[in-house]
């Protein structure tokens, strides 16, 4: 029911931000189940109607997946987050990256779902990098090298271990 | 954390695929910077050579975008030369293209002597016109059909 409520909030532009923040809180506490790729691909857009008789449910925006009564419903967290951040990704890529980062909260889900959530998060990070407006803010986002060859701090320092970045030698 | 364990994973999962996507989206400078961050030095100089060639041929020199690209190219090539990275024809081509740009800018500013100083041995090819640095060390403008390019 909670996931259905979040999905319902996510359907409306004016409550989308509440849906995102609720989903982040649920994911943080391990209460949000994300669908596996197989589950997501089992539902085609044609089935995007709430069907109370057979439990084959996908809400109109493809956020909620529930294939049968034996499998608990799942919320497509990455879709919810991306739909929200894409509105401001060009102008505020740093904030978009912070939101995208929360998708990794689902990385500890059992089976292949955890790994899939991680891959989805990486995919969204790449989208943020590509879509963000060029300029000093973009350089700040991904990092870079000054004219003297020294690497300068980027937002990735918050998201990956420092040793991963420092291994990369300057130009 | 994005759960990236090492540089290889960071490059393979984030920087290199993002650079490819940026390239496909015609965001050349971002692609080059990302390849540079990923340590794909050969790809960087190849992309720079192609991009600089394109901007030189573009009408009006390519505008602000071309200037940003050239500024980045100067920084990158300077460090590659210092560190001995990606040596070869592509890197030499980037150096020459940057000199051609400098010469064109000098000529546009009416400083023909500076243009000659920057690239005394080059024949600069534009879309329709050839600027030839002749034996008298002066630039002459000829149409492509009449000139002998050496």
C-alpha cells in the first residue's frame, strides 16, 4: 500500500517531490522493493492499467510493478528519481547527481536486483554528466586538471572513495 | 557512495561511456575532457585532431565553442608533450592545427609577420581559398584551382 501511495503521489507533478523524498526514506530504511529487469520487462505499456482482478498492475507512469499476489509490489525508484531530476539536470547538475546517488540505496537488495540498481544509478550518473550544461559548473561536477596539471576537486569526491580518484594521474 | 571500487571501474562504468554519449550528442569538448579523465590519451588526441580540423574549416572559425576547444587543446597538448603521452601523428597534427589557428588569428588581426613566425612552412587550406607562404615570406591568396600546394 505504501508503494502504491508513493507511486500515486509520483503521478502528479505537484506531489512528485513528496513521492521522491518518501521513496528515498523508504529506500534508506530498506522498505522499498525495486523491480528486477525481468519484472519490469514483463509489463508492456499496453498493460499500463490498474487491474484489480488479476493483480497485474503497473500504474500509468510505469512506477509500480506487481505481477502477482505472491510477489510483493515493487517501485521503480530509478524511474521516479530520474523523472524528477531531469527537470533541473541542465541547470543544477550537482543537485541532480545527489538525487541520482540515492538510487544506490537499493544496491543491497537480494539477488540480481541490487546489482541492477547499481547499474541503473551509474546509468543516471552518466546521463547527468552528458546533459549538464557546459562551463565551470560542469568542470566542478566531473573534476578536471588545472593548467599546471593538478587535478581539482569535483563532486565525485563525495561519491567515490578518494583513492579511486587519486589513482588517476594528472594529464 | 556509488560503489565504484577502483579507477578502472570508475572509468569503465562512468567516464568512458559518458564520453561516448557526449560524443554522440555532439558535445565534443566534454567528451574529450572525459576521455582525458579516463586516461584514454590516444582517443583524446584523435578527437582533438578531428575537432580542431572541423573548427578550422568552419565559417567564422567556429565561434565561442571553437575557442573553448582550442583553449582546452592547448592545455592538454602541453601536458601530453611534457609527460610524453600519446606520441605520434595525431598529436603532431593537433600541434600543427593549433599553430594554424594562431596564424589565422594573427592574420585576421593584421599581424602577418606574427602569422609567418608561427607557421613559416605551412600552406593553410581554407574551404575555397589557399593562403600560400611563398619564398618571399609573404602571404598570398590564391584560389584553390590556380595554386600549387606543396
